[in-house]
C-alpha cells in the first residue's frame, strides 16, 4: 500500500504532467519579478508597453515559425523575407501605388517566398535547414540588388500610423500580433489542417500511410511562415518609417528562440501558439531587463543563447 502511495505521489509532482505553456508562463512571471527587484523602472506602464511593442514583430514571425517547427522543419529565411518583402512594398508606396494594394503585395511576396521554400523541401527533397539557408541568402541578395543597398523612406502618415498609432489606446502593432495569433491558434486547434500539422510532426511516414497528402501541408506551413514574415515587414517598416534591405538580420534566430522557449518541441508534433507568444515575451523582457541594468549587448547575446540551450535541455528532459 505504501509503495502504491509513493508511486501516486511521484506522478503528482512529475514535470511531464505540467503543460508546456504553464511552465513557460511561470518562468516569465519569475523573470519579471527578478528584474523588477533589480530595476523598479521595469514595472512602469510605459516600459511594459515598450516591452510588448518590442515583442510584437518577433512574436508575429514566431507564429509562422511554430507551424514549421511543429512539422519538425525549420525556416532560416524569415529575416531576409522581411527585408525583401519590405523593400518591394516600399518601392510600390514611393511609386504612388495604393496603400492597401502595397500592403497586400507585401504579404503575398512573403507567402510566395515561403511557398518556394515548401516546394523545395517537399518536391526537391532538400533538407529544410539547407533549403532555407540558401533562400535566406537569395532573398537578402535580391533586397540589396533592387535597392542598390539603400534604404527606402519618406512614406505617408497613413502608413506610418500602422507602426506608431493606436486604436482605443491599444497600439496597432499589438493588435496585429494578437489577431495573427488568434487566427493561427484557431487553425491549429479547430481545423483539420491544424491536426494534420501535429500528425506530420509526430510521425511523417505514419501520417502519409493514412492517405494524407503530407507534401501539401508541409508546403502550407512554409507558406504561412512566409506570410507572417511579410506581415512583420509591414510592421517593421511602418514603425521605422523606412524599408531597409538589411532589415531583419537575426530575426530568424529570435523567432526560433521564442518558439523553442515557448515549449514547441524541435523534433515536431508538440507545442502551442500560447507558449510561443510567452516565449517571445520572455526574450523581450530579458532584453529589456538587461538594457535597464546597463548590461553590454555582447553579454546579452551570451545570456539569450544560454536561455535557448536551457530550453532545449528542458524539452529533452520532458521527452525522456
């Protein structure tokens, strides 16, 4: 009888019984408490809004990245897609093209780049890492070539309002981020393609043997990832009032970090968008806290890299 009670007790406190999103949320709360003790400025209203604004762009990209990593893939090209889509939109805006059409073309350009990634991964049978590493260089090269390496600026107030304005006191960037996550979460939780994404990440061959067109849904997730990168290009260009061919450098690492820290398994099949947005907030809070403490930017990279490794190690422990 005592042995049975011991087994029940061990199961009750087993880390595997705690949802990933809850664990990540606890980590975020503990991090906020620690930083607020060191720097009282952290919990001020203006700083909290600044943290969320800094998180918005990365979180939007990470939303699409979650779809890809759930299928055990990866997309290293999202930062370059942000730059390429942004400069295409900037050139259209400065040429007098209508605002809504320019925004639509920016999103479509991002989705098209993602579609190319998906086709190369599925039909050319190329590894996702190598494929997106190559398209990362291609997209960045196109962005630099068509602009001559120069930034595009001088946009209208109606465009920059997207990056700096607010509706009912809520910044538009935050609204875009929330809407993106709500749509993404709905797809993953309540639609058949969303269930197939998890199935493909769990066991690709078994999913294929059930008659599901695996290639179709892998192409879909890379297209979604490219689309969110295009949306992020709008957000970034509107906030900076500039479309830059060097924009988005390192964004792919932040997006992957947010996804992994948020509890999405790097081997696919497990993860949630709620965890991803918390992971993006952790990165933003961490960077903000280190800045408030006047920590060197070089040290910040070391800290964030260490957090990513720790998150992967915890994922390994849970799976084991």
